[in-house]
C-alpha cells in the first residue's frame, strides 16, 4: 500500500509557474504508474499527465508544451512542473498511484491562477 501527499499548490498570476510534488510512503514506488489529475469547481476530475514505471510520459492536449511530469524513484516523489499557467488551469490537483488493479489517491492541492 502507498500513501500520497501533494504539495506546492498556491496562487499565481497568469503566465506564472508552479511545481507540484507528490511524496509517497510505502515500498515499491518505482513499480507504480503515476499520474496527475485535476478537478475544477463544478467539473469532473480530468487527467493531466501520467508517467509509467518505465518513465514514459503522456499529457492532456490542454497542457502539452506547458507542463512536465517527472518522477524520482530514489526520493519516492513525482513532480509536475507547470509553466505558462492560465486561469483555466485553476483546480485542485491530485496525484494517483496505480499498481495492478489498485489506485491510490492523495488529498489534493489547490492551484489558483489569477488573470
């Protein structure tokens, strides 16, 4: 089992940057597929970016070229570097870990982008 804690959210102006972190506890972090999701008020949770255990990445079209997902298995931490932020990026950002058929979620961190 793994526990996830997100950090790094906050208030930033449009065009600014933030880096989110997702720290994991437990063993076998390197085996987990990891991902960032977000949920804006009144909207469904949506996928932002994923990174596999092998390091392959994928992104939602809305964030391609602006966000970068990465992981440091030695630190048991996943990151999301967010550049050129837009007001529509405002949401609670969640990290998820998946191994086999089990998903684990963090508690979320708020990102607010002002125009």
